C-alpha cells in the first residue's frame, strides 16, 4: 500500500483521509501494510495445512472480530 491520496467516488471526489494529520495518515498506512503482511502469512499457513497457525495470524489482523480456532 502506498501513501497516495484516494478520492471518495461517492462524495464529489474529496479525499477519504482528509481528516487525518500527516502523522495519523502515515500510521494508518503502516498499520495497513503490517496487516497485509500478516494476512499473506495467514494464507500461506492455511495453504500449507496449518489452520491453527493461520487463524492465529487472522486474529492479529482482525483483533476480536475473527472467530477463534478450536
């Protein structure tokens, strides 16, 4: 993920992150990149047959919103 601006297609083209400060925007980009890497790890574990380990990585990405394995 890059730090490029992204216009909201539903609201006249305003930036969807216009309310964020530069630091907050950088933090959001960093967090999204970290979660993307964790999601890729989870999928690699799942494809290798390690569902418990995959679920552990998904729990980190989705916090309390992902159903726990077991």
